[in-house]
């Protein structure tokens, strides 16, 4: 089982930000990434729809022989990971907005959360916020329209800049000093956000923490791959493969998938 791949899925190409963190930390591991771009974004879907899509993605990765599955989607984690853990024996790694480090380190006692509607309305999000951000002003903002632009390859477009200006304004007016990115698509916006935000506002996401947790779970289950051979990395998408390729730092084996 140690040579079996790590499975990673997202509602599109955004979870590649997580995949790249995992690949950097665990370069020997074989990986399969599944981009469900056809059904992106998940953030405006019902809980039942998100669970069904997560089941479909999970069974695809299990059928490919994956030893662990990383749900590289905030919306799928907050809405479906409990169901997945209850109904499958394979280990699951989830992702949620990095509220804890932002709340613990804020000096202005105000933090901004940019996320999808599905994440911000979930029970897990509210539970995490109540647990770690008591006494902290949390300015929530639904990033409506961001995921479709990223999926269309328009990360650095004027449309994206206009959206971000609207979304950042109320946060800056309330003196945030941390901006939490609550969607795995959003780290690809960091270069643009860094130019738009004051230098004292720190941007934080969950990518490295997820990679470290993946390593920890693989270690505890004796599933780390110690093979010295070049790892096999396969990327599957039911959207535009060219966009999936363009957003990655490296070239991997990509396939178009219809399901």
C-alpha cells in the first residue's frame, strides 16, 4: 500500500495549490489529482449535491487504488467530509479556512475571510469560528464569481481585479490585519492581492498545513513511500486540460475525463 498514490480532489483546478504543497513536501509520493471542473463551483450548491459529488470523486480515486484521499476543497470538506469518513475506511484529509492562526495573531482584533457561500454557511465553519475567534471581529465575504474566472484562466484579468476591489473594501474599512483565503482556488490570487493590500495585512491559507497533516497521517499508518524511483503523477479533469496545465509549475501526465 505504501506505493499506492495519494488521491486529491477539488471542484476544479484550485486544489492544485494543495497538490503542489503535498508534492513539494512528499516528492517520492505517487499522486492522482481529480479536477471536477465540470461541476465547479461547489460553493453555490446544496449540501446534498456537494455530498453526492464528493462520493463520485471519492469512488473514482478509490478505484484508482489511492491509499489516502485529500479533500482539497473547503466547501467539500465543510459539507461532506463527515459523511465520507463515516462511509469509507480510507483515511481522509480535509481543509478548512485557517481561522485559528489568524485569530491568535491578529493585533487589530479584526480578520477577513474570503470564501465560498458553501463554506461560510457550513456548520464546521461556524464551529471553528466560535472556537478560535471569540472576541475577534470576523468580516466574512463570499467570493462570488472568483472560481469561474480562475477556471476560465482569467486569474490576472481586469474582471478579477474589479471583483477583489469590491470584496476587500469592507474588510479594509474595518482594519483587518489578516486575510484568510477560504478556498483552494484563491492562493493563485496572492500575487494580485499582495499588490492591492496594505503591507501590514498578512495573507494566510491552509496549503502547507494540509501537506504536513497528510505526511503525519501517512506516517502514522506506515504508508509513506520510500521508493527511490521517480513518482507517477496523474492529473484528471472533466474541464479544459490546457487550463489545468497552465496553472501548474511543472508538467505532468494530464487526461481529459468525462463523468
